[in-house]
């Protein structure tokens, strides 16, 4: 793949994250995208961040249960970011974060 300028963002509705973890790791390695937003993770508190680790990425999560729902966002580790839990309202399954870049306003990212 050729190098392209700018930030790239990916969203996936995976309908159960764990069986697709290897594919997501390959996608992250090949694309080096800024963020990977994932909906329908079907994760709960028993699944630790270390179990879903993707090399060179940090993860923010909002889980529901192993039968449905849940969201997360993987953020490339070379990017500064600020989780924005203050933007969460009600029971909506959402993760907010700001991507912090030099010489520009923050980029607000939401996965819902």
C-alpha cells in the first residue's frame, strides 16, 4: 500500500469482537489507520483490555454484555488523545475521545 497523507478512520460493526480479533489485528497492521471504531463488540467486564490488545493501539471501551451491544475505539499509540467521558449522556453506548494534533483544533471522535 502506498503512503497517503492525512488521518484515516475505520468503522466496523463486528457482531462479536473476539472471533474477529485476528482479522482486526491484521487490518490495523496493514492500514495503520488513526482509529478503528468498533460497534457490536459483545464484550463485558470479564474480557480485559490485554485480551483484546492490538499492537501499536490503545483502546477505549463501553461494554454491554456477551449477547449484544458494546462499542470500542482503538487509537494509534503515536497519537495523543483525550478520552471525553464528560460527553456521555444517559444509557447510550458510546465512546468519545479527542485526537490532539499540533497546530490544529482537536478532532472529536465518537463511536456509538
